[in-house]
C-alpha cells in the first residue's frame, strides 16, 4: 500500500464546492493524508521542517486546488518555494523525493475544448502544468497525468458527485498500486482510467 | 523552660493556622475568618490551649499590620497618593468625623459622661486596616474603585490615630477619673507629654528625616548589602529598617503603621522595591495571621455570656451606624452603582487600633475595667463578623442589586440563544468584542464595571453588568446554550476559577482565555484549555517588528523574523510547560513571577536556535553547486 499526501489549497474553502466535495470523498481513506495548507498556514508561515517530514513519510504527492490564472493559488507556490529546498528536494545531495510520484488535481471553469491550440486558452492543461511537471522531474519524481474537472461553473450536484466518485477510485487505485505504467503513458488525464459505461 | 513554652505556643498557633485556614478558604470564608476561628478554638473558651499570653501575642502580632502598611506603601507611588488626596481627606475625614459624632451621641444617650462618650466615638469610628486590606488583596479588589476608596479611608484613619492618641489624655482630665484598680500609667512615648506645637514640630522633623534617608541614603545602604550576595543579610536589613522606623515613630508618638507606610512610599520608586516586597511579605502574612488568631483567642466569652443581648445589640448598632454613614458617603462621593454597598460592608467593623486606644484610655483612667472590657468585646466581635458581612454582600446584596439594575436585560438574555459569552469588556475585551461584532456574531458581554457598561451601551453594544464568578450569573448569561466562553477579564484568578467551574459543569462550552503571564498560561493548559493568549505578547512582538524595520530591515524581512520568533515562542512555551508540570507544587510568589519567567524563558531558549525557515530563498549550497558545474 502506498501512502498518499494531498496538498490541498483553496483560499475560500467555505465557497468551494468541487474541491471540497472531491477532498471530502477521499479524506477518510486509509493511507491518505489531507494537508489543508490554507487552514494550516493562514498567514503563509509555512513550517518547513514539518512539511519536509510529511513529504518523506509519503509515496505519492498530489497538489489539489482550483486552477487560478492557469496555475495554483498562491500558497502552493509559497509551499514550493520554501519546502522544496536545495539539498533536500533537488541538487546533488537532495534526494528526499527520489522515486516518489507527483500528480495535480485541478478544477477549472473552462471546458476541455477551450484548452487547446485552437481554443481560447491556446494551450492544453498539460502545457500549463509544465512548472509542476518539471519541478517534480527536477526532484527526481515520476509524473502522473493530472485529474481534471472541466466546466466547473456549470456542473450540478450529480455531476460533481460523479467526479468525486471517480477521484476516490483513482486515489484508491494509486494507493493499492493497481495502475500499470503502460496504461499511464497513453493517458492525457488521470480521469480516463475509470471506465464509464455509457 | 521559657524556650519550651515558646516553641509549644508556636506549635499551637501555627498548627491552628495550618488546619483552619485551608478549611475556611475551601468553604469560601476567606483567610481572616479562618484565623479568627482558629483563635477561638485554641482560646480559653474552647480548647484552652492558650491562655493569658494571647494578649501579649497580639501585641507582638500587631507588628504584622505595620509590615502590611510598609508593603502597601511600597506599591503606592507618591504621585498616585497625591491623586487620591480628595478621597483620603474628603471621604476619610468625613467618615471619621460623622461616625465619631453619631457614636458619641449614642454613648451620651447610654449615660456615658461627655468626655468618655467622645473617646468612645473616636475609638470606634476607625475601621480595621488589617482585615480590610487582607480581604482586598485576597479578593483582588485593590484596583477596584470600592477597594481604592476603602483604602483611602483607612489611610486617613491611620493618620487620625496620632491626634486621637494625643487627645485621649486631655479628654481624660476633663471628667472624673475612672475607678481603676491598676493605676500604673504607661506613657506611650515621652513626646506625648510635650506641648502640642513642639510635638507637631518633632513629628514634621521626623518625617522629613525619614524622607531624606529613604530618598538618598537607603539606596546606597541597600546596594552595599546586596553586593555581599548574602540574602539573609538583606532580610535582616529590611526588617531592621522597618522595625527601626516603627520604633522611632512610636517614640515620638506617631503611629508606627503610618511611619512605615511613609517609609514604604518613599522607597516605592527605588530599584530595591521588589526585593523588599518579597522579603517582607512572608513575615507580614505570618504576623497578620497570628494577629487575627490572637484576636479570636482574646474574645472574652464570659462577658458575652453574662450579658449576651446587650453586647450583641451594641455590636449590631455599631456596625449599623458605620454602615449607614459609609453608604451615604459612598453615594455622595459618587461611587458607582453597587460599589457603595461593597465599600460600606468592607469598613463596617472596628479597628485593631481600638485595642491600643482602649488600653491607653484605661491607663489614663478614662475607662474603668467594665467599660474597657465591654468595648474590647464589641470591637473584637465586630471584627469577627466583618468577613461574614462581605459574604452576605457577595451572596445576597449584590445579586439583588445586579438584578434590580439589569432587570430588562436579564429577561432578554433568557430568551436568546447566544453563541458567545465575552467576560470582561475593558481594553482587551473591547478588541475581541469588536472583531466578533464586526463579523455579525452575537455576543453576550459581561462586565463588572458599570461605567464601561453604560458608555458602551450608548454605542449600541449589548452589555450586561454582573459578576461572572457567580454561578447564577453564568446561568443567566446563557452558558448552557453558549458555544464559546471568552475570558478577557483582567482579574486572572477569577478567570481561572470560572474556567474551572465551566470545564466541569458545561464541558461542551469551548473556553478561550486571556492570560497574564506564562504561568497563567500553564494553569489554563492544565485545565485542558489551550486557546490562551498572553495579554501583551503579540503587541510587544509587533513593536519589536517595528524596531527591526527602523533598524533597516525590509518590511517583509522584519515580518518573517517576527513571525519566526512567534513560532519559536510556541515551542519554548511547550518546553517550559513540561518543566512546570514536573515541579508544579512549587509556589511562585506574585512579585517573583516575572523574574522567574525571564529566567526560565531565557534558559529554555538556549536550547533552541531560532530555526531559519526561509533558507530556500537564498541558498548558498545552490550557488556552490552552480559554480562547480561551470
């Protein structure tokens, strides 16, 4: 069984619907630790030793947040700046994260078509996620495809519920190591691993 | 063997105190009543463990009053005293004159000669410094307006003892001398026999000398002795100074208590003030206890048994007269609602100076054996009753007053579900309350200072006047439906008491508390209350932050440094708490608390280096590696 650390960030948790539902769908799973960054560090004063210890205790690291300005809410960046220290996460002697897996889980208002060379946003989600993907690579981690919730403003409760169920399944599979790497290399989004009959 | 007798007596007195005071405190009676009961029990009418020497012990123990006034003097700077002049001379003066006048009138009605009636009036007009001040400090009322006023009156009375002592011999010569078997006249000082103007001159001279020595010489002497590093020599010097002052004042006919009080005031702004206070404090406590025990032991129950109703009537009459005069004066001097009752109940007993004055009058053939015995009994009983009066005030009078003043509001509270109770709405609670109100949260605000209550109500705050330490008050404020109880009051001991009660009776209510210092934080942690803020830690840290900025730190750098320090403080606190748990039985005296806190904090800090949390922003190791790659 792999241990999963969710780095959760939503600055207005009380207004969040999708991220909250998703997070609540997985927080009771064995082996899953939800690290709610805005709740833990409301003034951005991140306890670096504590965060680094958490990282070493888990095998899969997931950044879960709404997609703000094609990136993450500010605290995720602060977290990366401070926690992923040279000599800890990267550099000749920084091997604490080596071999762990990294993944993003994001929600965005735009539909999938909008995120393409022809679409309004001109780039794909995976292109926008380049800083995360490359940061993980620099830390000698393996990247997983992102779990993405598109069109977040138009989803009804049932739709969100479906996404939450899928997310729970994905996390469970990751935890129990039920995903083969061949399958991974063919997927754009992690969502695709769940087969829906329809 | 004389020694053996001394130790046996010490054993009895100390034993009685150790057994009875904790019991009295547990029962909510206060230590004064505990000591008095202990005295009665070991006295000649119950266990007969002590006999006639109780009087001697009392004379010895009166020195406790002297020490107490010295300590009070230390806490009062001259400036503060000057501010209190109106209440000292106005309130105090009127109290003595009016009370003395009425009691004289009553004594005349009882067929006393005019000169004796005047003497009785003057003697009984005084109130007990020992009992009142002990009660004030025990209940944390020294800062309360009623407590302050009571203190002013006591101060005036202490000064009044001097002219009264001078007057009594003169009064005595005006009437027929009392029929006394014991005719030895002990003068209480040679100066008392000198003419009035010379006496005044000597008194003024003595006080001047005292002030000059205290101002200019004392500091050097203290330093010399402190430099020896021998604490016991310092103790000896402190006692020597107080005893010397007391004897000197006694010799010139001044009250020793007043003299040492002046000495205390003179030393109030010296750097040795705290050291002096801590040194004298235990002696004061012990001697005062002894004094109260001897008062208890000295109650002449024979006289009481002979004429119980007359004595009881006199005691009640005395208390009634004093109470009514005080109550009216309290009103005239605009004591806030509810406080004039506390003020009047506080001072309604007779004074321990009465013991001195009565025996002095007897020596001057003013009173006969019968009169002085009866007066002594009345004085003693009024002192014994006085703690009960305060309990009566706490339990019966002030709840009724509070209800009467807040009738409407109380009804409001009962109907309403209030999520948050905020206890204490002074400078601290105001900020807490404003944050909550600004975010639309309903708050029941309790405060015991009616002046605040009225002002803030004007601005639309919902405030209620009441004493939160009273369980019924908590119930009325809706503690059962409350989600939070915020203890923002300044009376830290009371806050702890409330926290403990609420923890037990209403475990669902979350408690948040303001703490005075780190030890106070620990006491809350011990009750499993961990949302505690030290009342000045954060504002002090912010000022430190401003200092860093002034010194050239960039604002964000200063912010991070300050924030890191706060984080580090949490760790230090945790560590200190563990230490504290290990030797929890350790008593820390009030005056030593801060010194102790400084010591322990700095000690614990040595083991931590402030963790540099921001190293990722400027990493030398990264630069080194980049250079190597080149």
